C-alpha cells in the first residue's frame, strides 16, 4: 500500500504540514501587533476550505483581554482584543488546500 507522506515546511516562522493524498493541511504561526488594531497574518499556503482555527496568547499582551478571532479567510487570520496591548497570539488553522 503506497501511503502519502505529509510534508512540513518552515517559512518565516509559519509552519505548514499537508497530506498530499487528501489535501488536509495544518498551518500554524503567530500574529504580532497591537491587539486592539486587529493585526493579521497571511498563511504561507492558501486553503480551499478552512474548517477550524484556534488561537492562544503567546506573550504578555498588556491590558488586552478577551482575545478573539476577528476574521479568517482562506489566506489570512486576524485577531482582536479589548483595550490596548502589544504582543503575539499563536494560531493553528485546519482545512484543505
């Protein structure tokens, strides 16, 4: 039985793994910036379908609280937090490409 081997690529601190037989793709990285200004990060690979995304605080965000996904598309994610604060938010996105 010939099985596809997932590939992992590192590109500017953005990681990608993809199963070539199914197209299932995982992308993870960081969004940096002033959280109240809705910073975003582009994915290193565009999804045809995004199924889910998870975010978590990566660094102290000052007064920022209630960090949420502001928007997500097939090629980027944006986060938002209440009040001002600078820092990083980790993300992981699952889907097909």
